[in-house]
């Protein structure tokens, strides 16, 4: 199988790093193209894959073609490659925000095997979270058999992937696609507070990041409600409940909800 990436930016390289790092795919199975030779050479050297600047060549060779360019460049890229994409033999996967399956197929000007996905950057360390949206006809018996399983195999190779109806894609972007940035801000703020209290910054980042990692793992592995897990940490008249009180007074929940609402709305209007 040949998996071709058009676009070798942060998200594409996070996916490639995860796919190779977990051993799910081999370097010889992956190719990619970038706008500049400098980027192509850098990514090719880092991951040991064949890269270049010819989008058409990647499109011709790929069994699975992953469109990993910014949404603003997608019309230009599709116009360049559409005559080289066989609608029957090539599975097209788009990770572009704000571009629907219907829109993409319209730009190609023909019926294609198309899946829309939205992974996030923790794919780079094998802990990505990915939403997979299928074209409606994928649910018909015998149509594009195996494409769903193939998409799940690719996306699960660097984390966890789930099928969602496309109408929920914008909500996914808000709660997962863009979420690493919120978490990084939270970790940075916690570390800054520890530095203010006298802790060396390196240790502050390590303690803050490990605490977030462990807490997230508790939610996923115990199946308990986050509120119940929070209550387990909050001893009567203790330090944690004092900190929680300040977070509530300063509107942590409202700020997070408002931020995600803004993200969802931006995704809808792209």
C-alpha cells in the first residue's frame, strides 16, 4: 500500500511520526509532497520517506491520498491533481478544517472515494484523537467496502479514532482538534505558578504535564465522571478545595465553554 501526503506541515508530520513510531506502517509505504524543496528534504530526512514537490506524482502513485494542506490552498491543490486521481482506485482522505465532503467532491468534479478526518497533534506521540466522517453512500451495502476499516487503521495507528456524523465535525474541532492548545496553556500557567513559588522551571513543567497526563488517564480508564474524580482529591478544608474555589470564582468553566463555543463557530464559518 502506498499512502501519499499532499502537504507536509505540522499535522501531516505529526501523523507520519505517529504512524511510523507505533510501527503500524513502514517508511517505504509513505510518500509526501511540500510546497518547497527545503520542507520536502527536511521531512524526508527526518522520517526516512520519499518526498518531493510534485503533487501530481504523489496523487498518481497513492492508494490512499491524504490532503493535508490548509483550507485556503485546497481548491488550488484539487484543481492541480483531480485529473490524476482515479475515483474508483484511490481513497481520498481530507484533514482540512471547514471543507465538507460535499464541497471536496464538488471541487474534484466527479464521484470519488472520500473520507473526512480531523486528527490532533498528539498523534506525534501516538496519542492522537481523530474524528472520522464518512460519505453517506459509505453506509450502503457493498459501496466502497473496506474504506472505513482502512481509515480507522490509519488513524488508530497514532491514537484513538471514532466515527462521527459530519454534522458533529465542528463540535469535535472545538473539544478535541484544537484542544491541545488549551491544555498547553493550562500546563504553562500551572508551571508559571510553581515557578512563582520557587520551583525550577524544568521540574515545574514536568510535574504539571505528568499531572495532566495522569488525570486524563484516570478519566479514560476508570470510566468515572470527572466530577467524582475531582471530589476524590478535594479533602474537607484542604488545599485542593481552596484552589477549586478560586477557579470557580474566576470563571474557569465559563471561560473554557466560551472558548470552545468560539472555536466551533469559527470552524462552521470557514
